C-alpha cells in the first residue's frame, strides 16, 4: 500500500506504485509515474510527464545545519526522468527553491543538493554528487561518480568525464576531466549532436585558444578576446560567464 495525502494536488493519469509516500504540500502534474518506495516530500512541485523510479526521494530535508524547516520547494520540469535511489533536496532560506529543468535524465544514486539550479536537458550519470548552491547549465552531461563542490557554476553544453573532482567553475561548451580538473578542449561531439554548425564551433574553439593561451593570464586573455573577436552569442556567453565567475574557472 502507498500513503498519499488527501491534501496533495494530483493531476490526471498519475500512477503511484506500492509503498510510495506523498506528503501534504505536494503538487503533481499529469501523466506522472511514481515508482515503489519513492518519497515525495512537502514542497515537491512536479510537472507533467515526469517519471520517478524505485526509491527516488524528492524534497527531502537538505543537508544543511542551518535548516530550520522553513517552507521551501523542489521544482521538477516537464519530462524529467529520475532513476532509482536518487535524492533531490529541498532548498534552504538561501533561495527557497531547488530547481531541476525539463527533459533531464538523472540516473541512479545521484544527489542534487539544496538550492541547486539544474538547466534543461541535463544528464547526471550514476553516482554524481552535487554540493549545495551548485548551478548546472542546460544540455550539460556530468559523468559517473563526479563530485561537485558547493557554489560551483557549470555552463551550458559542458561534458565532464567520469570520476572528476570539480572545485572550480566550468565555462560553457567545454570538455573537462582528470583530477585535479583541467581544461581538455571543447565539447565537440556534444555540440555537433546538438546541431551547432562548424562555423560556430570554430568560433568557440578560437575563443578558448585565447582564454587558455600559455602566454596570457585570464585577465589579459579576456581583454584580448574582447578586442579581437566578434562578440557572437556564443563568444559573449563565454566572456560573460568567465567575467562573472566568483570561484574562478578551471585551470589551463
């Protein structure tokens, strides 16, 4: 038997399997699947066509010593899949919202911590652990058993190799790996799969040739980038991300 609160707001064509728990302050959209032994806690806001498999935990209490059971949420976007035994924590008073975008694929034993911001189309592979306040850009893939330090920002269209330890911000469009983490190149295969044309990919390559030049520090490379390259949408995205980084970006 499952335990579903009569106070929860549940849409049409929702399947809730045995031994699942759905708390009072929960909103579930249409065509949602909740597997056996899943926990859907207070503050869960689950959009249409989401699937949460066996033992998944949504809006569990955050791993924060300062949490005082303040009202906060976890928001799951349309079409996202959350596989077995993954956990997504409620936010703290820092932002009051943990957000996972639409069409994400969160595999087994992943932990998405409090106040995270996960974009659309993100893949978090088995065993990924995200610290609190982490931001992951859209269409980024994080390999298995990657650990991400709290407050790290990861850009759009990034690929992170399995077993990488991430402690610095990762600008968009990059392929990153090794321990300690370092710049490997651009995420060429991922960009091609997402429909980036060669002209745009070459502009991204040229931008990072400047950013990761052995002859320039990051401050000087940003100036050179602004002076010498056309500020296309992608180049501007790179420039703004690095300029606004608070933790500093991955090393050369």
